[in-house]
């Protein structure tokens, strides 16, 4: 009983002052700053700060790649960026429909009327009162003011935005990869690639809406670009090597599942046979790996190599 009362008191204090995310921008290069989320699933404790979003300083304004998962994350991140350079947010590029990457854009829309550019899946799959995962999972003080936004410019083919002399190349994968509609962003002037969830590191990916074959295609497309920094959708490594783990994971997953199918391993045994041991110390392994193996089996069961 005592415990219940004290936890109510703690939650009460939190709501009174709002959820403090204690955000710190990480400098990736001269123009790029990122907020790198925790390597966890969204929870009441982390307030949904478990995805990456980045600011590119174009001199006159910021262009963002993704926005964080709540209005408060976006607001508190912007307050940190204001200390570095007090610029408005011109454009927010939203890479895919998972809500931890775009709900924060409700802050940029409200404060700057920023142009929201990105995947059409957001307009297609969500309405003003849709209650996505974050709305159901987070505490009221973390989710407050967060709203569903609409994409102003839907990206359906490779598109270049020229903003203050910076080229933002927005490239859709064109097939189901991490979700049904993913895009990545490349800025040649700073040789920086923003892969969003097509690449993760330090944790296991969630392939529940994705495809092993599509992921491998996306990895190939990304590797053809000439980048010095690659910022993943989740993960702290933003170097040129940031893609290695994801590439290894999907390459081995495909190879092992195809071998198991060849050896007539049934679906009921597949997660016992394929463990992806190399990744067992990565975050979210226990939560996500078996599901990825199972889904890969279902996807590859009738697969024929092209
Ligand atoms: Zn995602």
C-alpha cells in the first residue's frame, strides 16, 4: 500500500512539471546535430525517446530528418538547438510511418508552420484522432500536446529539395523494406546519409512490418551513396560503418532461413534452430529476434532467387 502511494506521488510530481527528457544534441559534423534515442522499446520511463532525429543547419534555417516521438521531445530538442543556433525549422522530412519518428512534427507545424515532407503512408493510415502506440503507452505528461499531422508534400519518387544551397535528396526504397513505404535522405554537400530505420545499430531491428528481401535491397541502395556519416534510425554509431550490423543481420538471416527451409525444418522449430547468436548481446534481442526469424521463414518459404 505504501508503495502505491509513493509511486502515485512520484507520477504526480512528474505531471506537475512536465516530462523532462534531459536531451543533449550529438554533433555528427559541422552542419548536423542529432538526438539519439535510447536503445529500448517505448515505455513510460523513457517517454518515447527511443528513436533518432536530426537537425541540418543550412545557415538560414534548420531542416530536420524525422522529429522524435512526441511534441515534448521535439520542443525540448529545439530548445537545445536554439542554444547552438537560433534558427527556425523550415522543413521536416518524415521517413516512415512508425509513430516514434514523426509525432513530434506536431510541434514544428504549430511553432513554425514547417513544411512536412515524406511518406504518403502517414496520410493514408492515420486520422486526426488515431490513437497510435505512443498515445496508448506513454504517461499524459509525456504525450501532452502531441497530435497527428498531415504530410504537405508526399514523396513517391526520388526528389531533390534545394534549401539555402543544400540539396536534400529524398530517395524512396520503392518496395516493402522496413515498412511498406520507407525513404532515406542524402545530403551531398556534407556527405551525410540519414537512413532512418533501414539501418539500426546496437539493437535488434523490428521487422514486423518489413521484408528481409526489401531490407537487403535498401542496404544495397544506401551503400551505393558516397557518405562519410550515416545516421541510423536507432543506434549511436553515426560513422561510415553504421550500416555493418544491419547488413550482417539480414544477410545471415536470409542465408540461414533459406538453408533451414532447404533442410525441411518446419516453421514450429525455426526459432529453435536459428538463434542469430552473433547478436544475442544487442539490445532488444529477447524481445524481437525470434519474431524476426519467424517472419523471415514465412516470407522466404516460397522464395526463388532471381
Ligand atoms: Zn520504424
